[in-house]
């Protein structure tokens, strides 16, 4: 099975094994640590975002920056929304306006990975909607929600990068 330090696994099998093992360890670590800034579900979103952006150094950079941008846009929308009062109309306006800004920023090469920006936006909005009370109220609480998401997404992107390197080291070329 091993030859010259590599296995005879194909790429998909190698990715499945490496990411499966690393994902299990990451889940164990997140549960053991129990830190509200280490969200395993957001780690996996960041991990997938890394691969969605093509992997390697460029994929890491594009994914991580877009994830961050999406979280910033969501936090801005949430701060605006909670400041002016939450209604269906104000929610629609704040989300719509922030999405316009999120997508227009893709004209800048560093923020061109629109799906990854949406991942950052959606994970930030989801954590706010489902668990904002754990982070506090007002703009400070929303900023903490965004920070928790960004930290987790960056960890996920980093694990994506590491899993790509480990996989390429063990699969046949």
C-alpha cells in the first residue's frame, strides 16, 4: 500500500481519509475546548470555502478575505437593523443594501470570491439569529458574533490548507 512514502490512494479517497481524520480531531477539539469563538460548524464552512476557491495559497487568500468581507457586511447590516428597529421592511432593506455592497466589492480582485463572501455573511447572520445572547447586546455583541465567525472561518481555511498539503503528501501522484 505504501511506496516511496505515498499510498496508492486516489485523490478523492485521500481527501476523504485525511479530512475525515482531521475533521474528527477538529470536532473533538472544539467540543473539548468549548470556546464560544470556536464554532465547529463555521470551521467546516471555512474548510469547504477554501476548497471552493481552488485550494493552495491563492485559494486560502481568496477564501479567507471573502469570508471576512462577508462577516463585515453582515455585521454592518445587523448593527444598522438593530439600531433602526427590526421589522420585516427594515430587515429587507438592510439585507438588500448590504448584499449590494458585498457583491459590488467583487470588482476588487481581493474580494472577487462572491460565494465565499456569502458564506461569511450567512454564518454571521445565522449565529446572530440563533445565539446572539451569548455574545452580548448591541453593536458590541454583534461585533463579537462576527469575530467568533471570522476566527472559526479562518481556522477552517487553515485546516483546508493543511488537509490539502497532507493529502498531496500521501496520495499517488
